[in-house]
C-alpha cells in the first residue's frame, strides 16, 4: 500500500464521516479498500460504547470468507456476571487497563492465544491478530463513549508485514473518527426518541426547536394512570417503587407503540400519548387496539407479580379526540415538546372519572362519534357527566365489558 492508497482511503473515510455513513458500512468499505490496495485482511471488528438505556455499546463486524453474520451487534452491560468475565478476557480490556494503544499476537507462529477468540481464529487458519484502541479526549465524548476499539486479522502465511501495520496505524484513527461521527448521530437519535417520543424526537432532530413553534393538529389523545398508586407507594418497600412503575409503564408504552401511537410524556404514574392519522377513524381504531392489548397483557403481568408476592394494580384510561397545539412550549433555556390545549385538559379529566364511575376505560363523546362504525358498536354509554374545569358536561362511554 503506497501513499496514494493511504490518501485515497483516508479521503473516503472523511467523506463518509461527513455524509453520516453508517458505522458498519464504514468498516466494510474501509476493509474492502484496504484489500484492494494489498493489505490482506480477513476479519475486522470495531467497537464503541454508546449512551442507551439498554445497550452499553455497538460492535461492527466484517469478514471476507462468505459466512454471513450480523454486521451490527448491540451489546449489554459488561460490568457484572458472565459478561464481565468475558470482557476481561479480551484484548480490548487489556488495552484499556494497561494504558497501551496496541497489542499483537502472531497466532500462526507460536505466539500465545491468551485473549478470547484467538484459539478459534487460529483454528480457522488466521495467522496474525492486532488490536488497537483510540482514546477520545474527555471533552470529546458523552456517557461511556470514551474510545474506539478495533481488531484486525489476516490469513496471510507470514502474518502482517511491517508496512501493513504502518498503514493500519495511519488509517484507523480516521476510521475511528468517522465511526464516532456516526455513533454521535445514533446517540442523538436514541436520546430524543427515548425522552421525547418517536415523532417528537424526529421533529426536534429536523430542526423544530424554536420556542413557540407548534403545529395545530387533530389527534386522538390518550391519558392513563395507575389505580391506587399513592396508596401502593406509601405501603410498598422503597426499593419496590421504581420496578413497580417500570413494569406497568413498559406495558402501557408497548401497547401504544405497537398500535402506532407516540408517547409524549410520563408524569409520575401517568402517560400522555397521541395517535395521528389522516382519517380520524383510523386513529380511534389504533387507540382502541392499544387499549385492548393493554388489558390482555395487564392480566399476565398481574399474575406474574402476584405469584412473586409483589404489589399489583390496574390502569385507568381516558381517550379523547380534538385539536391541539403540538410543539415547543417553555423558555429559551428549557423547552418541552408536547401537546397543549383544552382537549389535553379534558382527556386527563376523563381519565380521572374512571374512579368515580368504576370503569377502567372511558371515552369522550367526540371520540365515540369519530370512531368507525364497527368499533362504535362496541361502546356503551355510562351517562352524562360534568368534568372538573370543563365548561360543558358530556356523555362518556366505555368498552363493552365483555371486551375488557
């Protein structure tokens, strides 16, 4: 590989990083270009930690033997149990803890196979292994994303030549920087989706972040909370409260997402969500599908928690449809992307009426009117009620008891 090859590959990496090319595609393109320039690679892996509520990081993989495997793998915590033991046997852990930048094992020439996977690589006919770490400056990372790990393997009979290692040392930092660019974009997307919701997150990432920028939309509004949450929180062991909330929030959020809705806000034990569609009837249908899914899964959750002698509850749900303002509310320094308007207040009041009328699901008359005929046939009136803070009384509906 000569200087012109190095410059060409480095320029491609820079362009890929600027273009937001996916990390696994960057690794694949890099390896293919190195091969074309005479650097005989057979396997490669790049790892970078991330900021995610479930995953610790991402691994990107490439191989040239025709065996198919996932090019992107998200991995969980590596600081406890079997995962920690596996991590501590890797060359990457060795680099991290010994404050070195590179380690090499000429596994086809008698050098030790003292790191994980080296025995397997040797048995497959690979002859040389090099692992690298490229550390990020403290101001250049977020969460645990403090470095980029990579490993490089060859089947070349003599292993890597000196020029091969020089080329990797000159090129891999540019690859690491391009991977960091892609990972930061991935983290930004994950964070806004997790904390703002899927649709709101996309709007924020598209640039709709100015105070007062809001759209007037018609949507089905969902507001749910937990029955007797305050009493349960007062009587349960403190360590039980967060797992309790997480179990039921996961159930509610999954039901909403599976039916195409967007969760906008978690308010203690409450959940505010919206369902949008060009046809209001379709949005109503989706919300009802989420409500029925929630009821079914709630039974299974309560059976499991009861068997574990842990507190159980039910979910009160209000559904309404109306026009709202959807966008940025707050100050220049602290904004919330949410919905506001009278309809939002009404749906929370409708949900609170569940306790008074002893029903787990209540729907507004506007929702009942907008629902498709087939779904409307399954609704039962529970009477006309005055809602606190709402100027007009309205008829409320529930689902046919046989469907709940």
